[in-house]
C-alpha cells in the first residue's frame, strides 16, 4: 500500500506573473488538476526549511501551466523570491487510479527484478522524454533507463514495491 501521508512534488514555480504576487507554475503532469483541488501546499527549496502555505487562487494557464496565488505573497518581489520552489501535496490528495495504473512516486525505491526474480537494482528516478517515459534503475553505481512500455516492464506491484523488467538487453547505462 502506498504511503498516503507523504508529500509528493507536483510542480515548480517558474516565475512571477504580474505585479500582485501571482506565480506561474509548471506542472509535472500537465493534465493534473490536483492544485485546483487542495487548499494548502508545501513549498520545498533545497537548503531551506519546508513551508506550508494556503492557496488564495489557482487557475489553469496555457501550455500545461497553472497561475497560482498564495496567502501572504502579495507583490512581485515576494513572488520572485519563490522562483524555483517545488510545490508538494499530500499523497492522499492525488485522485484514485484505475486498475493497472500507478503513480511513479509510488514506485521510486521499488526493487527491480528480472522475471525469474533475480535482483537488478532499485528504481531511483523517472524521466519523461518526447518519445517515451522511463524508469531509472540503479545497480552497482550504474543507471539504466528502462522505457515504461510492455516490452521492457512486465509488471509493477506498488504494494510489494517490485517492478519486473523483461531484460537489460538493449538498455544503455549512464
């Protein structure tokens, strides 16, 4: 079972929008409306303590962006200070999934194994490219990009934290 109490990154602040503290947010999933459904988010910036803020307004913008305003951020200078900050929501705020679907955040840290159960590493990251999405699997200091397609990923068991990968043949390591 996924840890529904943890926080999940859903976007990052790109830049201020206008002069009244509104922010342009790049969503990690352009189709997600989770930031339109929650009242509070956690702001995360490396090297600084996390902060929880209340959302004053949020509205979709073109190109997979969102325009958002927080309570207490009332001008362009305050908004500029938040450039680059990552927005997180509680995992339980994400919408339920259909059978066979999973959130990538739920498989980070999963054990990657071959069909016979041979361990081949740990899922450490996820990347999205124009042509495909990949799980990044690390083993003995090497990383493999595993395309998230049936030819490479046989099954994903979120509850067991286990991803079965058909083979490492043809996968490049980085």
